[in-house]
């Protein structure tokens, strides 16, 4: 997961505090927050589906897939 965030930080030039806030938020909200973040990154073409799936437990992959579909509908893609 650390490598994934490093790539995104370099690509998007996000500040360390933004990443720390996102990580803390995900820790507080649990895996749903993480799944939503990964789905957003995938829909925005910032990571691949395989990268997103590798960051979550197997049992949450179906939730990730549903979240991605909902975001695509919402964004009209």
C-alpha cells in the first residue's frame, strides 16, 4: 500500500498532510472508506483495477466492484 501511495503522491503532487489525513480518515472509517477511495482512483484512471483489488481483502472485492459501478453511473462513464 505504501508503494501505491508513493506513486500517487508523485503523480498528483499531493502534500504529505493530505495523505496523512486520508490515511487517518480511512483508519477511522474502516475498509469502506478505503474501498471508496480506491474506487475513485480507479474511475479517475489513476490506478488499475488490479492495484485497487490488491489493497483490500478478498471478501471486499464485490463491494469494490459495486462501488466502481455506482461511481461510473454517477460520473456518466
